[in-house]
C-alpha cells in the first residue's frame, strides 16, 4: 500500500504531499531483525533535502538523537546518495527511493537510495584536485561507510547502498533493538 505523507516545516522549507510518499509502515522483518523505513521522493534538490530530514527523524525514533555520531553519519550519507540520485540518476518523471534498515544482529544501519538511471556509479572514489568544486561525494561515502556499493534494480535503474556500523541506541539493551518492545 502506498501512503502519502505530508510534513510541516517552517518557512520556505515547508514540505508538501508531493515531496514524499511513504512506501510502507514501520515494520520488522526476519532478515533485518529490526525496524525499517522506506519512502519515495521527488527527484529534486528539495526531495533530497527532505530525504535527509526524514532519515534524521527516523533515527531519533530508533534511539539515535540528531546530534549523535550515528545520526550525523547517516544524514551525511543520505544527503550524498540522494543528491547523486538527483544529479546523476534522474530520469524525467521518475522519483528516487530511500530505504533505511536497522540490522540488529550485525549492528548496522543500511541506507539504500534507488533511482531510475541504469548508469552505475564509479566503483571507487575519485581523487579531485584541490581546485575542483565537485567530485568529493563518493570520497565522503567511502570514508564514512563501513561498506558501500551499487546493484542493478529490476526492472530499471540501480540502488546505491551504504552501511554504517552502530552501537546500541539510547535506552536499548543487548536483547532489544530500536522500535521493538521487550517481550
């Protein structure tokens, strides 16, 4: 089921229903063993900005406050991958998708950004010159992520993913992960 979600903001950054569609309720699955979040965004700078903001909000709900290292790292990775989807992966009339998953057993947060372009990103970061204004994004991803890569997406496009190693969120014990109550 596809749900439309409206978020209120302040001033010109106010988001509208057209900016994001939540692709599913917060859910747990047996593979990830933890909460996940998926949403679809307009392939625009505004959509990329909103993806980052929603990721930070979701991480706060999972026990990683906005000022925490985990939240800041995930925010930077979402911002870079979403910006790349908008800049390099944009196909007219197509949105990009964000999926966040907390893999409790591996203590990882996985970020996936999918777009409609079949063009794969470089397999490694480039080495821009000091005068280059662009070209440092994948270098940031390479430094911040435990692992990252890209896979083809069926029926079209690609998914670029990054994984962040994390400790337990605030208030969680070893037998409990974010979003799930103790049994």
